[in-house]
C-alpha cells in the first residue's frame, strides 16, 4: 500500500525544512511573506503556494 504524500506543510514541518523556528514561520505567515491558511490554532502552508528554494535564499540573508 502506497502512502500518499501530503500537499501541505504544518508550521512545524516548514520550520524544520527552512531551518528556522516555528514562531518565525508564524510571524512570516502573519506578515504575508508566506501564504498560509488557518486551521484551528495553527496554519497549514500549501506546497503549491510556496517556492522553497526562494524562501531558503531569503531567510539565509
């Protein structure tokens, strides 16, 4: 049985991928630099809505 890959990141997952804190992801979502959708008390970030390589470059500078 094949496990389907999710089409979104949680704030914690995206923080790990980007090498930043979860709080930093929250701040960027609230500022609008990362597009996220609020689900309960957390956010999800759809993979189709972000460019990981571009985000990594911006965050490193």
